[in-house]
């Protein structure tokens, strides 16, 4: 039997903090539902993403330039996979929710990275 994975909308609707796994619920009736349970969790999540992003960005860019062909691109992808596997393992060990939760929340916003940059 094939495992049914949740859609973006289904996963994004989970009112779970992507950092601590606790409830991320509205504190008042107005405004959008919060992504994180607290400012501390938002900050911790963002800071870890800065560090993790720094570790993989050069390899991702090198891989993408040659669309995965050639020695550098292939080794870069292998390195990215190895690094990201260790990040996901660290999330599991720390009891953090899977990274697909936060990714789904970003994707469900309907605003892509390029659009978010323009808003600043
Ligand atoms: Zn939290």
C-alpha cells in the first residue's frame, strides 16, 4: 500500500509551532493565525536557518548552475544531501517537528521568495 502524504494545505493547517511542536494558536480573535508559538521560537528557528543555510548554499548554487551535470555539480548535490540529512536528524533528536511543516506553511502563504523580497 502506498503511503498517502499530506497536501500543502493539509500540512500547513496544523497549528503546531515549527520550532517546539507546541500549539501555535491565536491569542486574539483578530489577525492571522501565528506560525510560531512565541517570539523566542520564531527567533530560534530563524537563527538556525541562517546557520544551516550557510552550510549548504555554495553547494546548492554550484549544483544548480550546471543543472546537476559534471563532477562539481554531482559532488555538490551529494554534499547537500549529506548535510541536510544531518540537519533533519538533529531536528528529530531535538524533538522538533519535521521540516515539511514549516515548508508547507511558507508554500501555503502563496507568496514566493521573490515576492517576499519585493515587499521590503
Ligand atoms: Zn514554539
